[in-house]
């Protein structure tokens, strides 16, 4: 499991959003459910991903953060000579950080 210990420790501090966003940018995209958000069956361009943090609150067992994810989907052309098409995409999701273990979980809204 992936752990966001830095973000958990920064919660309720002024630098929380900065720390969280950096951990999200450093995260291997394979750990995020972005493949479920593709509209053309393409692949995610891991070079062009960004995040906005909307809100965060502490629940009984976790910190729940509402985020927006912005990414490009790469879709192959119909034939060998067609160029790859980039489709701008975005989605909102919840990121949960377990209060005890710092393990993360994503939930698409």
C-alpha cells in the first residue's frame, strides 16, 4: 500500500495543500483509478497530470480530501500512419488518508 505520511503529518497546517499536491505529483499514476475515466479507451499521458485540492476534512478513521484531477488521454489513430490524439480530461475524486497507517485510497465521485 502507498502511504502519504508527509500529508498526514501536515494536515491542519498551512503547508498541507502544497505537501499533498507534491505527493500526488510524485505518485505513480498506476495507483490512481484514472483508467476508469478514459473516454476513448486510450492511455493516460503521465507527463501531463495536475491536481486541484478543493476541500479536506477529518473523519473518524481518515482524512478525506476532495480533489480534481486533470490529465490527457492518448488515443491511437485508426491506422498505422495516424497520429496519436490527446484528449483533455478531468474528474473529481476523494482521496482518503488513513489516520493510523497513512495508507491512501481513491474513490471516484
